[in-house]
C-alpha cells in the first residue's frame, strides 16, 4: 500500500475512533501512533487482518479489531 493509501486508511480509522469505536490491535485498545503497526512487513509472512465486530442484537459496530494472520 502506498503512503496515500495508508493515510486514507488511518483517516478512516480516526473517523471511527471519533465515533467511539475502539481500534484494537493484538487484543489491546491502541492509540493512533500504534496504528502504523498494521502496515509493517514481517519476515514470518504474517500480516494484520481487520475484523469489524458488531453487536449481535443491534448490528451496530462495536470495535475494529486487527489480528495477525499467517500466510503459508
């Protein structure tokens, strides 16, 4: 992803956070300076995948979760 793409993605995360949606990376609520971790290249072929978690009853978004996944 180029820098413009990263900046746009981060801007989108900011909008969600401003609406009260926590951004969770590896199980921890993270602040904006930590968000660049999701773009880092890793030697073990892992990368971060986003999961948009919603409330089962209302369908409203409750958090955006990033977890490392491995590509084999």
